[in-house]
C-alpha cells in the first residue's frame, strides 16, 4: 500500500513513477478527489458534532432556568439528520480511498530498467556450463515416467489436471531437495526454519498484496474467509502483522517450506505436462524483514543466497533484472533466476527475489522502533524462492540425464538420498 500522505504532498511525482507501470494519471486524480471528499466530510461532521454537544449543554441550562429551548431543539434535529448524512458520506469516501490504495501497484525503484515485456529484461549474469549431449535430450516428464518416479495419469484420475504424484525415488528426491535447501539456508545463510499453516485468512492475504487484486489466482475455501496459500510468503510475512518490533529484532530471516496452491488462471494450454506449471507444488521460501536503509543491500544478498542452491546442485542458470513492463504489482525491484532446461533449449524461472520496500508492511501494519522515544516506522519486506522444488527436480532430470535413461544425482544431494548416486530404470 502506498502512503496517502506522500501522494497528497507529491501527486505529480507519484503520477510519473506509476506511469512506468502503466497506471493512468487519472487514477491518482480520482484517489485524491475521494481523499479530499472524505477529509472535508469528516471535518464538517466533527464540527457539527461539536456544535451539537455545546448546544445540548445550552439547552440543558435553558430548561433548568425554565427558558424556551424549542428553537434550539428543532435546530439540533436538523443537525442530527445532517450528521447522519455526513457520517454515511465519510464511510463511503473512506471506503473509496481504501479501495484505491489497496489496488494501486507499488512504485518501481528508480534503478528498475524501463521495458514493455519480459523480452526487455536484461541478463545480469550467467553461471555454469550448458550441458552437451550425444543424444537428443528428453523432457523431464518423459524421463520421470520411464523411470517410474512420477505418475501424472493417476494424479489426474484422483484429482484433475495440473497435479502430479511422485513415487519411490521421485518422492525421495523431492524430500531430499527440501531438506537440503532448508539446511543450506539455516546453516549457511542464517535463516530461522519455519513450517507454516497452508491456509491463511483474508487479512493475511491483504497484508502481502494477494488480495484483492489476485483473488482469482487462488483457491478459496467454500463458505469460509480462508484461502490455500499461494506461497509461504503469506504466513511468514504476516507473522509480525499488527506488531511493533524493537530495532534489535531486525533483521528477521525466515525460511519456510510449504505446499503452494495456485489456480493458474489465464494459463490454459501452457506447460500442461510435467512439473513447470501445477496447481500444487512445494517450495522453500525466504522472507526478510529489514531496516529501510538496508533493504537494497539485502536484495542483492538474498539473490545470491538463492543462486547458491543452484551452484551447489551444479545446475546452470542465469539471473535477469525485471523491467517495468514485467514487474509485478507489489514489486519495487525484482530479479528472476532462470535454470537451464535442455529439452526446451531455454532458461525457465526457478526463483524470484523481490524488494517490496514498505508496500506490504503498510498493509500488514508491520512496524519497528529505533529506540524507546522514536515513532514507529514501517519495515521493508523482501522474499525469494529458495527454490521451487518441482522445477528443481525438472532441472536435475533434464541436465543430468544419461543416454541409457538414468539420471545422476548431484553430489550435494547424495547424502540426502541415502547414498544413492543415480536413478535407473
């Protein structure tokens, strides 16, 4: 959520910044008009309530002195009706202001490159060598089904499309990756491990910016104000919602493993086979709550922490900077990490690392004090995928496939696989 006071003071600045996200200037004008109507009605209703209170006291005095107070009483009836009308206007205009603030996107950081789409995202760096094969590399879902470690047919029978069942060493591989990632982030990167609930309430989803804008991308529990979480970012960011932290509690670094549930609205026909685009998948999520002046250094650190997973697994990847045309509604600045998938001869996103600045903290009322005498300030929040596990499985299967159909297990994972170095038919 943006700061309405800052918008009032610098409307042209916000218009220029939000224009980079294709927000028309008229939206800011409409917000400010609703804000002015709200504040004017509020000031008038407070004036009339003060008048009613003072007049009521005067009426009481007149009655005590046996003086005629009928004119004052009649006038106060009119004032009472006017107060009712203005109270309703205050509620309506306040709701309008809140609706604008809840739907307006975050402003992009000045360093975000301009662009129209993902085609304009600059590549910052690449790591690892793209593997060369003496045979035509196969897609991960073909490899997995032949090895008997993934079953999509029965998953469709049990649930529906865009669900999968891991079997045997496939299930072991998924579990091994989760444990490996959590160990890396807690032991080497200083995160506190969390295992959150997979259901969140509406306030939590408003806090992270998933509601109201992205309601159609989530699964809602019928008849209840609860949703299946789209990522552990939601419960972890809301852990300190409506609280004021002391400065020595920052930074907060949470690493949470969870299932993630997404309706994939608007993705019909895309990646219908395999592990790339599912309704349910597992992920290790990294959430940082930090001092405002430290957040951009933390963004660079967070991105390196997510890259470290791919380096340890010896999977080639590249890191790109997201341009304004591809930047999410909540994001002030974002990097995507894309892993190489040989079968499609391309890089695919496996992690996003984002600085939201105080956009989420304002919505979640997540604040801190620098000392006992200072006013509370909003923290900055960041999150990154460290990593999406299904896509990591896909990358391992494709990059480590052999001509005989077997798959090599990355050395870093062998201890988590009980010493198994290869998955064979």
